[in-house]
């Protein structure tokens, strides 16, 4: 479809299917067997773990620049 405007939901579905097929992922042909509530619960727990790990490993730009400044590695040679 390129950079054209989408006409509606049908275009989004076709484009999503084309994308998934292009990266060799299976596309559901039915409603699946996991309820919406179960899916939301699972994704929420996975995201919570991801967020904890991301927050622990995060270093802000300010902290990164301050570390350079304090160690003297911010100077142009």
C-alpha cells in the first residue's frame, strides 16, 4: 500500500496480515482460544516485569553527561 491513506478497517487488516506474512508469522483465521481478559492479564504481567527491568537499567541523559563531567571524559581533545 505504500504511503497511501487507509480507507478503513479493512485496509488496516489487510496491511497487518501482509506485514505478518512478510515476517513469516502466522495470522489467526479465527477468534483464537484465549479470552481477552486472560490475554490482558498475561500481557500486563509481562509488561510489569519488563518495566521493572527497564527502570533498573535506565540512565538518564543528565546522569550520563554528569558521569562524563565528573570523570573528565566530557572534554574535547
